[in-house]
């Protein structure tokens, strides 16, 4: 898991051309004006899902992981905390759904670890990074987020 601010995105271009293209998309588009939905950047190799929601309590969250895609979760508006752990600390709650590229997990560590993300921040999650997004920092609040999916 990597957490940083979009103003530092160029430091992550070394992760590969797909990551560079994804960050350039985030930097060059007014994401606040995008409606919720899926937008292709490079076909199924790189696409972004724009979503908005109200954050939820930790007790309602679930850890998830992906095998085919990396996530760049970018906070357009609002703030949230996102749980994270290595997948080796987890057990399956569901079987892996190959079509949706998602598996839900239970963290077996005694405590969840969280990163706090505000407007302009991004987090990168790779297949070994189980993550629990959309969690309230204190009270439920509005968040608009772009999740860029990068095919590995």
C-alpha cells in the first residue's frame, strides 16, 4: 500500500507506463464534473470508476482484494479512512469472483490499521494489499472518489 498526494504523482511514474497514464488522467481532468460511472482511459487495461457515497462505520466495512488489477483510490471530495493489511493476515469471507476481480476477506489481526485520506490524496493497492475503503473518520460524511483500475 502506498499513500500520497496527487501533487507528488510523478514520483510513481516508475511503477510503469500504465501508472503514469493513470496519474496523468487524474491530474488533467476535472473529476468533480464527472458523473458516477466507468470511464475508459486505455480500454480494459486502465479505466476509472467515479463514485460518491456516505462513509460507514468500521463495523460495516469489509476487506477486499483484487488479483488482476491494481487500484489507485483517489479522493476527489471529502475524507475517509481506509483499512489495510497484507492478505496473509486474512481469511476468505467469499470466493474470488473472477468476473468482478474481487474477493472479500476477514482480517485476523487483533486490530485494523487505517490510512486517513483527504481531498487530493491517493492510495495504491496491489494484489497483496487487502483494503477496507469507505470508512468514517468520526461521523458519516460525503465522499466522491475515483478508483483507477490498472491491469497487471
